[in-house]
C-alpha cells in the first residue's frame, strides 16, 4: 500500500505491468477517489512526497472526471517525455505541467457548491442538512475544508446557505440551502439555458407561425425553440411538463393568434418566475378578441405576413440577448 500521487489518499500502486511486461518507469495507482491512473517515474519523484496543494487540484479533477466517464486510465507525464512513444501504454495522455498550471475557476465555486447541495438534497425536504466529504471538495476543485469554510461563510453572508459551524471545520459540519439559495439556483439555471418556450395555438392552420419562429431563432441567435406538443406523455402530466419546461427556459414567446387560452396561462407562469415574455399576434379582423384586454398593456409584435414576424422577432431577440452573448463568449 502507498498513497495516491495526487489526492494522497491511501491506495495500492506499483510498477505497471502490461501482458506480463514490466515498465519500471511507469507506476499504476488504484485510488478510490482519482480512479485508476498511470504516471511516469519522473512525475512520481517530482510530486510524490508533496502535500495536496493548488498544483494538484486540476489533476485530481481530471482524474475524477475520467473515472466518472469510465475512460481509459490517464497517463501523466512531463512535457519533455512527449517525444517518446506512449500509445502502447495509454492513448489517454496528460502533460502534468499543462494541467497543473491551468487557472482554477474560483469564480464558479460558490455556484458549484449550491448545485452540489441541490444534488445531495435530491427529492428530500428542501432545507435538509447535508455534509461535504473531501471527495466532494476535490470534485469542486476545493483544496480542503479550510478553503471550504471560507466559501461557506461567504455564502452565509449572502444569505444563500445556513451552516452549523464548529471547529475543526470538517466533513461533519452540516450545511443547507436557504429560500434565497434555492431562488439563486433557479435564476442561475435560467440565465444559463438556451431554450425558448413557444406558447401558441398548434392547430395545423397555424403551422406557418411555428415554422417562422423556429427558423428565426435558429438562424439569428444561439437560442433553441421548444414546443410541448411534440412530446408524448399522459394528459394528467401535461401541466407538470409545461411548467417544468418553462422553468428551464430563458425566454417565452407567446403568440396569441387564435386566442388560445393556454397561451395566457403559460405566459403568466413565466412572468411569475421572472422569465421574459415576447408577445406576438397576427393582424386580423379578430385581433381585438385574440389579444386579451388584460395583456394589451404589454408591447406586442403585430405582424401580417410570416416575413414580417421574422424580421421583427429577429430584432427583438438580438436586442435582448446578442450583446450579452458577444460580451460573454
């Protein structure tokens, strides 16, 4: 028995043996946290005796992801060794210097902690107390519970989590989400989705409206249109499905042509969640009936021909989202 090269947990390791042939310059590690991985002797001699530090975190994370994806064991080596042939040992090669020195995305850590709490709660009570093991922290690229304590205190100051802090701060410290924490997670999911929920009358006579909206979104933006009637599910579950997909959406387009009552329900639900709604309606003799008096106060895209709808919708979507996408791309 020895220790994992990266996370330092006790594990079995030894010289790599491939079909009876020993490779004394390559070690194989069988770690419960990092999974099975390989490393050259030079890497072992370089970091084998060092404690876990920021230098190790990206490497641990790479190993954990590879283990989760059931990939071929990673072979870790120095840049200078790339000129040698290693395909006979593993085609899954990582250069230690490149991975170890990559910037750690600290900006994502607080959101990652909140999402991990959400995963641990699963279908249990929303304010369930949960615990974070060292393995949990490594998967978030957090070095230890000392660093974790700093992030938890920041989240507490923001009102997003509760924690029963005691010292030493370790995996026995329980943490939970607050109502504001759940709201933050929901808003973050909304901001990161590309889905657009299209609420409209899906009778055959209105197919040109769907085709126009769908084509416009695909051609002029990064957004993906979604229509609920294309999926198969029990009638009893249709409302649950509608609400679930609206919650996953970044935007809702409500075309009220034909006066379909469900469109108003879906648009109102989205507005209650803080999801932007773009209202559209075809200019017909019946437009005053299609546009309910309760919603006429909102700006509508009024259109006569599909190309009219396409140009106005394109301008609206670009005004709402393309500048943000350019800035963050």
